[in-house]
């Protein structure tokens, strides 16, 4: 009897304690759920922004051009002259009105070695063809793309891509000069706040006679150039996004 009575008391005690333990478990679960919800739920300030705005791919624009002068000495090659192998030396002066817009003054001088033009029979044409000696002009440039590259997972290299259109003059070695329409595409790679590397592929279109006795025809002076870009002033204020 005594053992039976004692067992009944223990069973009743367990039944009485069960709701208390269940309540404690519910409070623990509720507390954990509240904490998890607080962690996952965005703040009221962040709730109205998109994911791209809350987690931007670039936290700030590393390089700024607006209001700065870009001075670039360049070296290059002419690409499409069948009569001469030409080298180009020149300079660019760009004023960046905005991050995506700039005005450019440019000039180039050309040195060339004559190329023999074979004909049927293996001989060469004994004709002296005229060639460009210098060019100069003004252009309007647009740089709509700005991005970054990972270099061997060690460094982030920032760059932009640009196009230019404009006009100018092409000076010929023997026959005066001609008005030209110009266009180019290229990129800047920014190495620090005041220095970068620039490459450019350009076309200068003008009408000229390549030799005495020939009529004037549309000519294309294609060139590729590589330059070192220096920026003035040499520093700028970083813009936080």
C-alpha cells in the first residue's frame, strides 16, 4: 500500500509540473523566434530600399574625373596604309565636364617608312604616294561605362570605356591639308588618383589625292595608340554611395 501510495504521489507531481515545463519551452521557442525575426527583418530605413541599394556592388566610386584636366602623351601606329609603315606620336588634352562627358583637343605627328607594293611579275610600282604628316582636331567624348576588373584575385582595377566624335585637319606631306571627320573608341585603366593608362582606336576620314595625277578620294587613316594619362588636380574628394 505504501509503495502504491508513494507512486501515485510522484505521478501526480509530474502531471502538475508538465504545464510549467511546457510554458518554459514555449517561452524559449518564442524568444528564439523573436530574435530570428529581428535578425532577418530589415530595419525601417532599409525596408524601403531595393536589394541592389542595400548591398551595392561598389561602395564608392574609386576614381572621379568631373572638373579635372587629363593630359596624355601617346605613341601609336597607322594600320591601313599600303604604301607606308607609319608611327605616330601625339598628345591629348581632355577637360572632363562630367563623369561621362569630356571635350578633347588632340594633335599627332607621323613618321613613316615606304613600303614596296608588289604587282604581277614581282616588281614594284615606281610611284611616290603622298601620306599624312600631321593631324589636329577637337572632339566631344562620351564615357557611359564605368566598371572594375579583378586582376588575379589580388587587386581590383577600375576602368571606363569611351567614344569620341569630332573634326579637324590632316596635313599631307606634299599636297597641303584636308578637312577631316574623326571618331574613336577606347578605354582608361585607373592606377591611382592621378595616373592611368589609355588605349584608343581611331579613324580620320578625309578627301585627298594620294599621288600627282590622281583624283581626290575618301581616305581612312586608321590608328592605334597607347598613352599615359595624368590628371590635374592630382587628387579628388571621394563620393560615398
